[in-house]
């Protein structure tokens, strides 16, 4: 199990993507923003990056908050909340979006990202790296290692569902040792047959949280 003492969550990110772009998304943007403010209890400025992207920037210092409203997706990030509150907010935002946009009833993609720093002692020895020693030692690089990055993408099939996993490891081997993992778990509906609706999205998040809790540290040989 991942414990609070072993990890430091940098941010949770929830993403919900439409099957096709909604070119009417501006017409419902006012209702969307008013309700987002009420759900999250955050005052923000609305910044239009281009014709298809709005970002909400908190008026008060809230560096962990981000919300993107685009013509084919909504992205919600927060680094200041416990998981249960973040998840509740994410589902309320999805429910809102689906209520005012019929195109969001069934999604192309739904998922969550866990961005976490692992609190762990520096490996013994001057040049040791957990990623290098566990996965890349056969490369034969004996020189001092400064940074090791590792990305893996795979699919877990469970009960007829394909869960897409993207996992990034970043290990900095300087005087101050640090280890970051970015775990992205989602389900993708390629051909329109999976019917990723609100209930199915909740199941994706449930699977993702269980996988994070039970599996993430095994990849760096820490259990």
C-alpha cells in the first residue's frame, strides 16, 4: 500500500474528452463557468488562449488549481485537496458538463493522473539509481548518473475492460535526491462501443485509485 508517509501528492488531474469537438461550446460557457465557480467555491478570471481553449485562473493564490474548458474536453487539476474531495469535485464537474452538453453523455476518454513524489532514501553508493539498477543496468554505463527518466505504456484488461496506463518515472541523482512518478490511468473508446458514461467513468476512477494504492511502488522495488 502507498502511505502518506511514503508519498507526497503534487497534483491530481481529471480529464474528460468528447468523441467529437463541440463547436457550440462557447454558447454554454457562461453557464459552465458560473456553475464551476459554485461547485469549487473558487473565484477566477476567464482567460481565452485561442478560439477553442479557455483557462480559469484563480484570483487568490492557488497554484495547485487549474481548469481548462475546451471545445472537446474539460481538464480539472488540484494539488490542495485530499483525494476524496478532488474526486467528488471532478464528478460534479462532469455531471454539470453532461447536463448542459448532450455531446458529453458518452465520452471518448475519461481518466485521472496522479502526480506524486516518492519520499524515499537515496540509493546506497555514489552512482546508484533505482531505475537504472532495476531496469537499465545492462546498458553498462558506469559514469556518474545525473538523471534517469523512464516511460512505459501498457493496457490492463479486467472484466472485459481495457484500462490504458501511462507511467512516467523521473529520478534526479543530484545532491538532493528526488523521485517523481506520473501515473495516468484512463479508458479510451475508439469506436463508440464502450459507452463511457457517468457510471463507467466512476468505475475508471475506482480502478485507478486501487491500482495507485496497490501497485505503484512495486515498479521501483519498494513495497
